[in-house]
C-alpha cells in the first residue's frame, strides 16, 4: 500500500478542508448546468458519486493523506454526521416512515445474516482456490471485518480484541473494508439515480416511499420561506447544540454501561460513538413533534444534506484505489464475500418485490453503518436519510453478536484452537 504519510503534497488539514469545499462547489456547479457537456455527463454519473471518488483520487495520487487527516475523525464523523442526523430527523414524518412496512426490516435482517453467511462461503471457496490467503489468523481478520460489515467500527475493534487479531492482519482487512465496502456504496449511489426505472421493471410497490416523499414535500412547500439570520442561527444552534449534548452524555453513559452492565459490550453500549449517534437521532426525532420542525421551511434538511456531502467527501479521502493491488487475493476474498451478500439480498428482494431503496438501505445500513447509510438513503431522496440513520444504528446492537458467531465458526473451519 502506498505510504502517503511521507509523500502527501498537502498535509495541512485546513488546506485539505478548503480543497474539499472547492471540489464540492465545483461538482454542484457543473451538475446544475442545464445544457452542453455537463448536462449529458451527469445524466450517467451522479454528482454524489463524484463527491466520493474525486477525494479518493486525491488520496491515491498522494495529493493528500486521507489516513492521517483529522477531517473524517473527529470533524466529519463525530461532529458533522450527528449534526446532519439532527437536522434530517428533525424534519422526518415518523408516521410516514412507519408506513413503509415490515418488508424494510426483513431486508435489513436478511442483509445482516447474508453478511455472516457470506464470510463462511468466501472462506471455504478461497481455501479451495488459494489456501495461502486464508492461512494463519486470516479467520480472525474476517471476524473483525464481519463486525464492521454488520455493525460498525466499534464492533470491528471489539472483534479484534476478542479474537486477539494481529495488527498486520487487522490492517489488511481494514483496507478490504474500505476498498470493497466503499466501492459497493458507490455502486448503490449510482443505482439510486436509476431507481425509478429499476422498480418499474421489477414491479415493486413504491407507494409507501412515494407517499412519504409527497408528505415531506407538501410540508416543505407549506412552510418554505427565505431563511432569515434568526432561522439560520436556530438551525445551527439546534444542530450543534444537540451534538454537544450528545457528546457530553455519551462519555458518562458509555462508561457506566461498560462498568455496570455485563452484556453492554455485546451490543456496543460501552462505545461513546454509539450514544452520540443514538442521542442525535432520537433528539431529532423528538424535535420533529415540536414547532422546531417548521425550520424545514428555512432549509434545515438542505443544511443537513450539505453536511452529509462533506462527510461522504471525507470518507472518500480514506480510499486508496491502488492499495488492494498489494493483496489481490484478499481483495478477491472480499469480492466473493460481498457477492454472496448481494445475491442473497437481491433474491429475497425479488421474492418480496421490494423497491430498490429497501435493497440498497438494507445492505448499506450493514456494510456502511450509520456513517454512510444516510448518504445512500439521501441519494434516493433527502427525506429518506433518517431511515438510513435509524437502520444503521441498529447494526451496533447486532454486529458484535453475529460477528462473534462468524469468528468462532471460521476458527472451527480453520482448525485453529483458542489460546
């Protein structure tokens, strides 16, 4: 993997922030053109995809060092993400979300189980095709990746500690996580722009989604106004005020659960980030039942969406497009794994005739988690982003348990014995 830490041309995070902001501005300016080359270009390439891939190119060529910048953690993931969740859930129509029905939860559950099953299939197949790839403690690295792909980073680290995964192996699977997982996210964003045509061919019932969109748009039209300075101050105050409160609560809560609740680590209640996401999401939901929801008319969700675009650009900064060339067989392992997940989820989706959105958010709420599920959801429609946030948060509760089962199963198949 290229050592960008020593060769990055830009190492100042403030300069990188300016570069990201200018890149987003350029992407949205060109995507707004109604004639000429850009009009045709964005017919095939979603703007959101470029917001992800262009920063990835910056990191790959050594212009910036995405692995050592603080823009993603703590700025984007710990500040901008929860602020976006507050603003996007602030405007949500919870009754409309509930009307989406049980099929969405079924797709989420199938997604989690298919990731677990895919790990076992990929291990067995790769042992037959290229045994060296799954030799040693590869099974432990796969257990850690299962934690990430079912839950999130906290679950991945939990598996590292539980199975005492070697740092080198863990780092290799962290690269697979980014390389395979984020490329799949990019594919989902691309498919989102073609959701209407895909759903029409599959005969999916999209009435619930369309009704939710219309209810959100109707509410927005009723309260839309030119935002005043007071409106903007209220939007920013609520968003970052809740974020500050969430971080203040997260530390003591996670410490208390970790020390006093025996099963807390099983569902990641000892992780502060879990509580940051949970408090931000549920605070926004609570505010959606108050007059604060009227801030949607002043552009609350648009500001929330903008924060998500910064987040997705910062996620892209971590991607090294060439990194997996050093471990091509691990890359193949990851592809087999996620292909099994996709095939099972697609099959169940066809059987239930669910909309593409259910398939995409069921997958991304596992593979990507709460940091990127709202981004994929918003690619379908901004009003759907909170659905991604809610499902993404569920992964924290299920990721550790399922990943542990994956780990002990793979350890048994590998013939390894616990120390």
